[in-house]
C-alpha cells in the first residue's frame, strides 16, 4: 500500500473510530462488567462492541488487510504477509 492509500484509509476510519468511542461510552455509562476470556484476561461488552464496529469497517474498506485483534485470539495465529 502506498502512503497515499494509507492516508485515505485513515481518513475513512475516523467515523468508525468515533462510532466505536460512542458505543464504549454508552456501555460505560450503563456500568461495565468484565468477563474473562479463555486466556484468563478480562474483556468487556465495550471491548467486543468496539472491535465489532472497527472490524466491520476494515472489512468494508480494506478487505485484503489481515487484522490481528486483541479480542480475537484466533487472529494471533495469522502468518505474516
């Protein structure tokens, strides 16, 4: 990807990032409760909601980019390009 392509993607991701932030704050206002992931680390509904918003946006905007995300342990096994 060229620098120009990265900059375009970054600009397009501003709104999904804002949407994820709004969702996080709404969940936070209702009271955050953490669950425990299989690896023993904590995860909240806010974590999962934000990740879903951002992964959806990335799939729509840049489907060829492999995403390794904190909440999706399966993604940690992805091989480097």
